[in-house]
C-alpha cells in the first residue's frame, strides 16, 4: 500500500518520466491520497491555469481511497509515502 502525495500527483499530471514510472508501479498496488493533497492539487491547478475539479476528480477516481487526517493517520503517513 502506498500514500501518493501532491508532488507525485503533479508529476503524473505533467506526464513526466517520474510520473510515468510511478504510474506503472501504482498499477500493481493499492494506493491512497491524503485529503490535504486535494487542497494542494487545487492550488497547483489554479497556478497552472488548469481545472481543479478535473484534477481532483482524476485523483478520486484512481486512488483506492482518500484518507482524512487524524493524529494517527498523520503519524502513520510516513510509513506509506512513495519516494
């Protein structure tokens, strides 16, 4: 299981070499996105003149779940982060 953070989503959206490599790896494992990443993706979309609703929808459709923040999830997040 992996936790995909904002920086990885940006790489995937930009279709960079890293984004493509991570996308391949993610196809073999369950992965989740923290809810705070949705806010960060929205900000990035506005900065890049993209539709934030479209990007967030892609994240929601492809992630195995959106993780809401709690102290426990915040403490465990590092364990599931992709490098």
